[in-house]
């Protein structure tokens, strides 16, 4: 793994730790993880192979990413204080995030350093996966899907919480006037 790969993988894992401390739901909540996965996708995702069962592999890992992202967003505390939406990743949310991002990183290390490349090659041949680019695309899209679904879930939950707030006095309709 290159230094850039180590930095981006570690940054993706550490993103959730920033949210272990309660903070306002704002633009940076969305931009930081989106910029990181955008950089990773731009750097490593050349194409999405469609031969053999490549799309099955990609779809399966994107499904895992979506499940982890939605669950992670659901286990993030969202509340309002003083008219501001606050979020805090709980333990379950953090574990799910590290599991998703960490599994991708561990797989990459296993293949590169642990001798897993022969096992992956045999699995790929047996399941009609056309090559390493299918694995790259699957894991990159898994990470992107996890980030997007987690952020979407948090965004929707934030909107739901703000709808529950009472309207400001200037927007209330006088009854019986």
C-alpha cells in the first residue's frame, strides 16, 4: 500500500471518531467524508467491470455498504438544542463504521501482504469474477455507498427532528382573532 492509500484509509476510519463528540450538524459533517471518498473514488476507480459476475460482486458489496451506512446513521444520536441540530455517533455507529472501512483496509492488506492474492484469484475464477479491477471497484463503491447512505440517514433524521420543533412566535397563526 502506498502512503496515500494508508492516509486515506486511516482518515476514513477516523472520520467517525470526530463524531463521538456531540457537534452541530452542518456542512462540514457532510463535506469531510464526501471529499475523502470522492478522492478515493477518483484516484482508484477507473471503471466498473461488467464481465462475468463482476456486477454481482459490486452489487453485493454495495449492499453491505448500504446496510452498514443506514444502520450507522440510525445509531447516531440526533437531537436539537437551542434550535440547532446536534449529532453524536454512538458506540454501535462507530463499530459499524470501523467494521465497514476497516474490513476494506484489512482485505487490501491481506491480499498485498498476507498471501491472500492466491485465494482471491481462485475465488475469482470459481465465481467468474474477471480480475482485480472488479474487487477494487466493489470495495471503493462499498465505501462510497456506506458514506452516502450514512450521511443521507443522518440528514433525513436531522430534518425530522427540526420538523418537531415548535414554530417561532412570528410564524404562529393567531387562533380566534
